[in-house]
C-alpha cells in the first residue's frame, strides 16, 4: 500500500489578496512604462472613417 499524501493547508485569504495586489502593481508598472515609452503609442484604428460611413443607412433631410 502506498503512503497517503500529506494534507494541504488552505490558502489564507490574505495570501490571495497579496497575490492580486502584486499583480496589480506589475500591471500598473507595465502600463505606465508603455505610456512613457516613445514606441508604445496606441495604434490608431484603420479605416475608421470608412466604417462610420458604412454604418449610416439613412440620411435625415
């Protein structure tokens, strides 16, 4: 017969919050770095005006 596995302790609520807060710190840092970078400008959507005109089905006079 094999050995029984050791019972694992429950993860504390504070550990989950800590993990999430660390994730948020990294995310904020990443977004700030992108924002401050000269190469990280958000891309402008292509054919923006064409899509807007395609959406118009009726012109009110």
